[in-house]
């Protein structure tokens, strides 16, 4: 079955907002600071019988006058809103959503809406039915990674002295966002650069008095099991939705960091190693007094790195962006390769194999620990690309709620990654007109799209200042039909509704 390609366009606002989004109610800051020219926020409505021109946007949907204190980020979004704000009445809200959640063509849409603070359900349409979630699966992956690895964890890519004289070992440590050039400390993609790694390697070899021809060995044995899941369609692999999984890759297994669609390298680890070898040769040539050269080609040598041999001297290492930053990127751009790599690193940190099965086991263990029922959940991967995944709207909303309002503050690091309606990531071109615009700048949600699947799960503050979490999942949809506006209209209802 042919899938509809995900749009993963660059997000120009992310660098500006990342630094302080966790410190304020995100939906407020973003709406005021980064709203595109030519689009106006639809005013919030307190009831179902008022027109958009009849009221002014309420204070919590306008620009705040001050930042929240840093410590308040640990208490969750719901904790920074008034506890006196009324909940929407289930009857009027259900009537509105039953009117908007109508699939375009065939298929059906399930959904659930909950109060973030209390968990009270205010809308439920078959919320426990297990469905194909598409990339909404990444919400679980993000949560499992943040709880297991922690938001501040980084992954190292290292070069060590090899097992034979004149050899060096490039060892992948889980960073699939390597850049070919210099390390860029302010970046996520390319935070660790192979040119910087090569230069540091040459300097270390000079310091050790090593001369002669170098042979580059590649140790990419950190991940185990098949690099491609049997649950993935070969058509998706050919289209570049995913590639074989290895613990190091350039540009999240892309040929060009600026080109986010199209075929990927089919051996991303070797592609990264060959790029490193080229950089190493250039650095050796630039230092003729070092007496170093690099033999052509790279030899794959699993287990040759420093982990099996604690005595091996590490010559150089570069560090990835933090797990929190990587989670933000994978949610915002819906990057399948990054999600699967993060899943394997989560498995390793949990003491499980760094494989597809290990990643799934680690994810399910974290959900169970959070109290999210998994008896009806079936995971075939951790990116959502597999059609065999089955998840309910209630399970998705439960994870979003733990991120916004739960006790584990580590999960707050996922919140800046949820795309902002009409502004960032996979929602950057949505919520831009008609009866969806009321959610623009206010709705923050993860998208999910396959050929017959469309999903949207996230959070929003309604017109009365109540934080709501929601999940909508459309399955069996007519190929070619556009059901994204259906979900967008429904999320916009939550943003503008007082619903009494």
C-alpha cells in the first residue's frame, strides 16, 4: 500500500522559541511572537452562539507581559492556569465535535478530549478502539526516551586507536544527526561534525608520534537485529520514509541536510564513515609535518571500538545534541529515522537489545510504568510507519496528559516539539483559513499521515483558560481524500469553545 509522504519542512522559528518555551505557556508566546503576516487569530468564543466578530481574544490567548519563573516549568502547564476555569460541558462539546469529525469520503474517526488537570473526559467517540496511529506513535517514543535516557543525555561518536598499528576505529554511539563539516554547538542537526572529529584525531595522532598510512575501521555494532523491520513496506524504504538503522549517520540518514524527502543512503553508517575518512585525509594533507596519510576505503570491523577493549585509547570524540533537543526535532518534523534510532538508544539504556524488538519492549515498559494501559496496544515499530501498529485515542491522550500535567518533569522537554498550528513543523501550512484558523497559533499537536490514516494528538487552552488534551484518529480513509482539515476544524473547536 502506497503511503502519503510526510512533509518535514524546516522550521525557522524553532531556534528563537526553544530557549524559553518550557518557561511559559507555549500556546500564548507562539501565537503572539511568530504569527505569519496576513493571518489573523480568530477570537476565542465563550459559547456556541456567538460570532467571531462579537468578542475579543481572551487574555490567555494574547501576548503575556512577563515570562514565568524557570522553576514553574516543573509543575506542568495545567498548574500555571487558574484552577477555577470551568470545564467545557460534554453535551455541547460533543455536539460540535460530532459535526466536525466527519471523514471526507470513506472511513471513520475516533477521538477523545480530556481535562489535562483532572483527566476528566469531556468527549469520547470510541476512544478505546485500537487503531493505526501513523506518526502519533512518536509521542510514545518521545516519552519513553525522556524517561529512560533523560533530556540532558548526549551520544558520542568517537575515534580510537585500532587493534593493529596504523588503524583507527570510528565507533557509532547513537548519533544519527552528524554533520559532515565542523561541529555546530548551537545546532541539533550537525551539532557533532565529522570535520571537527577528523581534525582532533590528527592532532591526537601527532601527539602520540604516529606516522604513516592510516586505515579507517568502522564499528557500528551498537545496534543489533535486522536494520530494517519486516513491518515496513519496501515501497516506503525505496521512497525514503526510512532506511536501514545504524548507530551513526549523517543528517538523519539523508544525502543533503536541506533535502528532507526522497531516497536515503542504504548504508548510512558506511556513508558517514567514508565521509569521515575523506575529512581525515584532508586534515592529514593539511598538516604535512605530521607524516600521515589515509588508505582508501573503510573496513567494517564490528567490535573493534573502545567498548570491547577498555584499554584502547580514545583519540577524539564529538557529542550530539541532547536527547531533549532530539526529541523536539523528531516530533516537530516527524522524522522516522531519528525516532527509530532514539528508540534503540532507549532500549540500550533500559538494559535491552538495541534492536526493533528492544525498542518496542522499552516503550511498552515505560507506558505501563506511567499507568497507560497497554493490553490493547500493539507496537510493530516506534516511528509509526508500520501499518501493524494499533493504538487508541485514550492511550495517546494519556501520554500527552502526562507530558503537560504529570509528575515526571522530564516529560516537559517534549512540549516544545509539538508542532504549532499554522506556524511550525508538520502543522506549518495547516490551520490557515476558513473554520480552522481559530486554532492557528493555539493548537499544539503531533500529526500522523499514511495513505488511509490521518491522526492529530496534542493540547490546547480553551477560551475559558482550561488546558485540554485530545487525540483524533482517522482510519480506513479514502485514498486521496483530504482529512487533515477535518481534524484541524475539530482541534480549532477546542481552542475557541467555552461550550456551555
